[in-house]
C-alpha cells in the first residue's frame, strides 16, 4: 500500500479540462495533515511502540475529529465518524455541486472518479479495473449475490454469523431461485482456527458453487481464517464472496490475499469516509459473467464500471473518500492497526480478572483487533449497555444474537486512554454493585 499522488494529477487534469478557472482551491491536499508525518518522523524507527502509546499524538488525532464531549462513542463498529478534513471536503464539494449541479457533478467532479479508483486500488492491492465505487457494503455484496448466475439446486455455503443483509439476500435467492443454502455453525470464541476451517470444510462439498465468508464477524470481532476457507472453496471449483465490511482499513491485507473472487466493503466504517460510500471488488476474469444489480447497457461487459450505473447520487460523498485516504495514509496502516490492538489490550486487561466480567472475544492479535465484546454476570447485554449509557454516558451496542452475547466495545483512532479509563471505571463500578 503506497502513497500515490493522483490528487495532483487530478488537479492537473481538471485545469486542462476547463478553460476557465471554475475549479478553485477545493481539491488541494489538506495542509492540516502536514503535522502527522512530521510528528511521526520525530520518533526513531526503534521506538514505534512509543508512538502507539504516545497519548500526545493520539490526542491531536482526536482533535482532528468533532467527537461529542458528552457521549463517549464506543460503537465505532456500527459506523465511524469522519475526521473534520473529510467533513469539510464533503461540504465544499457539496456546495460546489449546488452552484450548478449537472455541470459540477457530471463534468467536473466526475473527472475525479478514475483517479479515485486508482487510489483505492493502490490501497486495496488490486487493479483499478477490478474496483467499483458504490454506496456501502450491502450494495457491493448484494450486487455479487444477485448478479451471480446460479440455477435451481445450486449450493451456496453461508454462516449463521454472517451479516443479516447478506443472509437475507441469500435467503431471497433461495426463495426466488431455488438455490440451496448450506449453513456453517460457529461457536466463537471457543473454536480454534483449525476447528473453524473444519466447520466450513464439512459444508464445502464438491457440488458447492459459492462460499460466502465474513472476514471479520461484526457480532464479536472474530477474524476468520479467510484465505484457508477460500482455498477449500477453490479446491472444489467454487467461488468466494468475501464480506470485508469490518476488516477493510482496520486490519492490513490486500483483497487478493484473502482469496476473494468478489469482495464488498463500506468505506464509512474503518476508513472514515463519508456516510454512504463503499467498494465492490470483482476479480477481473469474473466481471463479464456477473450481472450488475442495477442494469447497465452492456450487462456482460468486462468493464467494472457497469456496476456503477447507480443513477444520480452524491458525487461529494464519493470525492471526499480521497481525504479519508489521505488521513489513513498519514497515520499509516500499521500504526493504526497497532494502536487499535493496543487500545483493545488496554481496556480488556483492566477488567478481565474481575470475577463477574468476561471478555467474550478471542483477544489474540491474529483473531481480533479493535472490536470486542464483554459480559457481566447478573446483567443481560441490553441491561449492561443501558447502564453504561444511562449512568456513564457511554454509547455501545448490545449483542444478543445466536450464540453471541455481550456488549460490543469498539474504540477508534480518536479514542484515547482516558476514554477507556472512563469505560473500565464504569464496568468495575457496575460489577461491584
Ligand atoms: C459484516 C458486515 N457486513 C455488511 C455490513 C453492511 O454495511 P452497510 O450497512 O454499510 O451496507 C455490516 C454493517 O455493519 C457488517 O457489519
């Protein structure tokens, strides 16, 4: 994942495209980010750990967000806030569009799509010709689910811990087209990776056509051994649909490394891009055979852009993804992931030995990152979630789903240790009453 310079190229293109200077300074790289690499370079490479723990640095990151001073938001897993530079970019682009919508949207901002596609491809480790910019993970994944050519009786492997929108899409195909769903049942966090792979292997028989894999389970934060499962699928000639809604820009990987034939994610989660932004990846050789969800003139075209026939949509949202990438690159993927691991360990270590508190996520760095769930004896997850909110103004989400129970705690890069001290103090107080 490298730092590309398409934004400058884009500026150049825009200047060339419009004879009169209709595009002012609105696309300049944001100078508000300049301090981050400077601050980082003041640390020797050997002191990377110190930067992970350096609250001065992370307080300044926090100041780049407009987080509520009242409510402590620890449900960043639901949807992430945008750094102020992303919010401002969105507002600038949106205002510009409102000056002459069809001109600024379709003639000016539209020219930013290809450079953006390339930047996203560099980040995701794919070719730009394999990425479509869409509105969220649901749209991306349902494009794959409904676009696949499946016949009555074709078998698809899904998991009970997949995301509801995706399970509903597959169930709708089962109802409408007569495909057959084969369900994997996981008992997390108790199962080892080998047991997880074995549970999938049991369902991935030689007649299976598609295996749906949620890379990072939203219910409890467990990271599935996606590539190992994908290898099983490919060994029987099946294809994989990978749900990366919770892993993308959270943990480091390139999409092809997952063994994904089709991949969808939202960008308004861990990348902190504007609400309503997402990404669809389709492996080059599958594009022509996948029907677009919203029809295009050439449904069997090998051009990934056929998945972007979405009708009128916000170009401001789309273009401000660029500032979210700038922000992500400024912090750096590795540092971000290390900090999120550090924050998870910080709060879970502070409470895990209390006899009434149970961390219900496997906290090993290979099997979870920022997202983690906690239980307390004597309180249902909803009761614990309400107590945290009503008594301590801490916003979380309660999970009571299948065999997963707990309050989900999700810090982000703008979460500082003092925030988590507030959480652990609250948890210990509640456990002791
Ligand atoms: C695993 C997973 N997949 C897909 C989605 C859908 O994301 P969106 O609502 O942005 O489409 C979510 C949302 O939380 C999710 O957790």
